[in-house]
C-alpha cells in the first residue's frame, strides 16, 4: 500500500501531468466535433437476424499436461453447429489441410470450400500465421501454440463465407459477425479476393432470389472508440432521446491504429499503392439505447452496403433492444455465445474423454487413477 504521506504528492503529480496534456483532449474534441452534423437516428425495422461465432479459447481448451486439445466450434444463434474440430498445438498442419478435402480433391468442409475458392490447398498458403507441416513434425516445441487460435478464426470466416456463398435465404437476412470485418490472418491479397467473392454472392442473391443479405461485424472492444469516446461525450455528439449512429472517417481510424493500413478500405482501390488487404467494412459508432449513458459500440458495415446504413441499423436495433444479459447489444450474438460455450457438464464430459484417451497410453492404469484423484488437491482448501 502507498504510504499516506506520499498520496498528496502523487495526487498533485497526476493533476499536473493531466493539465499539461490537456491539449491532447482538445485535439480529440476538435477531431470529433464535425461528426455531430452527420449523426443519424435509428428507427427499428424487422428482419431475420443470424449470428455466427466461435467459442472463446478459454471455454474450449482441454488440458491434461502434457496434452492440450483445442476444440474449434462455430455455432449460429439458433444453436446449429456449423463447424467442429479438435486440434492441438502440435497437430501436423499438412494433415489438417488434407482433411478439409475429399480424396478426389473436392471440399469436405466449409474451410475447404473457402480454400478452394481462394485457390489454395494448404493452411500455410491460406495464412502466414499457420506453420507448415514440416515444422510441426520436426520441431513441434518450436511452434507457437497461438496458431490454433488463428485456425479457429479462419474457421469462423469460412463458415460465414459458406453461409453467404452456398446457401439460400428465404427472407431478407442480417448476418452478424463477432468482431470487425477486418483480418490480418490471410496471406497476401487473399482477403481482398474473399471480400470480392462475398460482394458477388450478395449481388447474385439479390438478383436471382430477390433477397437482401446484410453483413455487419460488432467488436466488444475498439481502439478507435476508446480513443474518441470521452471527446464525443464532452461534445455531445450523440444527444439523448433516440438511438443514433455516425460513420467514422478513415482518417480518424488511422490515428488510432499502429498500422494505418488497417484503416484502408475498398474505396482506395485504383488509387495506386498497396491494396486494401485487411479491411472489408466501414466503421460506425452506434448507440442502440436512447439515453446518454447507454453503451456505444463500434460496428463495421460491409463496405459494399454502407449506403444502406440507416436500414441496416434499423434491423439491428430491433434485435439489440432485447439484448440480455448485456443491454442494447444484439441478442442474436449473445445467443450464439450461449450456444457456442462449452462449459459445466459438457466440459466435464469432454475433460473425462481426455483422461480416457490418455489411459490408453499409460502402461499402468492404476497410476492414472491415483493421479486423477490428486490432480487438484490444492483446490480443496476452498471447499
């Protein structure tokens, strides 16, 4: 604890430093002030809302040292399982690539279909963040275990791609992704091709089926929102009384990111220079509640559909009003999280399966029984 005598000194130092840096806040206020004239109100509309989400890593990791099994599970807001796999950090990525395809080379999974459409046959070709199979075979301990999370995110992108490009829609549908419509996981310009294929598929659905499919991404955290939220509150950019939204200019996005290319969208194509390789959405700040204290979210609209922002947010508002347990956050996304989580009894069953699998590797089963009984003895002090 701090010595009581030092607290006044610390308090004074903090106030002096804050006052000296006041110009930073003034600059942010100047940057967000023009947004007030572009704020729109949201009126509720009705449509079908569907969300795709991968369960969090903390909820689907099964560990029994030295074995670690990562469950990759993608579930929609209706509880339908759209993708499931079990991998470990030492999984041979060449074999993992092979199982995405049938023996004749045709896709077996949603990930395989996305890979085939993008013209790649291995996960290493799809993402520079996934190690090649030779390294996972020869140097498994030198491979960063974080690649399994990259694989999980790619599976989520693949399910979203499969849903839009290879399924029919009976009604106008809003697809909500957990996270921005941006990614640095794809190698080279593959994400650009990914975006273009989604654009063509959405246009085909509109022309052939007379149905609108909308795509949005909502982030739980955003560096851009964190940077400007206080300044927006001071400038009253979003006054109370109505649900509101405002588009965030690219130049404001770029000031919040370490890498400015993360704020270069499809509108820069044809201007020369590096292609917009990471961005498929236009960012908006959105408040679904009517009060000034209601949460503001950062939302990406699919860039090709940003001209229909008022309509899309109207659809999203109808779902967010009933948000629970997080207020004014799309209910379809929260339902998808609930279905995707592997917890409680399900988690116990799967953890027991790990013990059962390890049992076949242990010569003396009595040793494993004794170990299992004492695996968490320290926790008993809390009982």
